[in-house]
């Protein structure tokens, strides 16, 4: 990983895809490290994937997101059925893929989404947006899920408030930050409703007032509504996150102990 020069997350995504996804008989399987229910989004079934195209220095899932093997290698149907089963047993209406980046090996996550949507569940796509910003064809395939079953919601998690902060936080080249904004632009262009079907989340822990204001301004330039539905993200100080930040020399301005996470961040 070239942190000194700034790695290319698109190139990393291609390399990771070859390691975390396996095609067998036309079906794309992907490695997972766990399935769980949880209180986020008011109750949601979650499949945690292995594999990401960024290396954020505050990542809570880094031990798994950056590895190439999980516990289970599953087809979309197998992963979808686990999510549906958790959701039904706990009376959740929503499912998501998390942990790693779902848009790597897109044929897998799109099929998982269709499986869950067609059973009446709402699908939350949590993404860093890099691939959706770079590939309009992929954004189009996500947008095509709109009319299916329980409906989709795309949460584009923007890493830092500027290209420079992105570079410091992720170690990736600065210009890839713009791809995250481009993901929002692409999905809006394809007809997703701002705030209801697509919205930005921003890692604000390392931003100063000026950089925070500038990213809000950039979001307004894409669509006025986006600035009104920013989902703030902050670092949660789990021991393995503190250790990672120490190694990467990152010091958050705002962060929360796991026992003190405010209700509005859950
Ligand atoms: S994009 Fe998410 S999963 Fe990937 S490194 Fe960053 S925080 Fe971790």
C-alpha cells in the first residue's frame, strides 16, 4: 500500500475484488465475517463483509475490512437468506451490508439486495461512494433497485471534509475524495430522491469549522437538499480504533467512548 504517494482506491478495489469474491457457475460468492442484528437505524439485520478499497485510519472494522478471508464464503442467496432470517426473527424491516465495501464485486451485493427487497425488506446500502462515483453504469444498476420490493436507501459515507483531509485520513490520493461527491451526483441524476433515497454521511471528527462549512457548500452545489440531511459520523473510541489512530498519527477533535455514544448517532 503506497501511503507516501497516495494509493489509487479504484486500483485497490480491483485487486481486492479478485481476493474477496469467487465466481462459481455464474454466481458471485463473497467472504463474510459475521451476521448480526443491532439497534442502528432503529433495528437492522447486518451482514459484515470482508474487503474494502480504502484504508481509513479510524476504521472500526479494519481487522476484517482489510483482510481477504472471512468465516463464510456465501452466494447472494445464502447471504440474503441469513439477513432475512435475522430480520424476521427480530421483527426488523431493514437489512444492510457493512464492515467492508459492498460495491466491490457488485454482482454479489446487487443480488443480495434483490433477494431481500423482493421479500419486502428495505435495503440500506452503506458505501464509501468511490466506485459509485467512478462508474456511472454501476450507479445506474443501484438506481434500478428503486422499484423493487421494500425500497432502497444509499448512505454515502464521505471520509473527511476536504481532499486534503481525505488524503490524511485514508492514505489514498486526494482526488478520490471527489468521487464520493460524484456518487451523490450520479445517483441524483439517476432519479433517487435526495434525503429519502440517497444522502451524505460525513466523518466529522477531524474537520475544523472552515472545512466543515466548505463541504456543506459543495453538497449544496450538488443539490440544496443534501445539506439538510447530512448524517454526522464521529470516531467511537474502541481500543482497536485508538490503536490504529495512534499508528497513523491521527488525533480526532471530537470522538466518543462506546458507552457515551449520543442517541442521535445511533
Ligand atoms: S471505507 Fe469504511 S470499511 Fe473501508 S476503511 Fe474506511 S471506514 Fe473502514
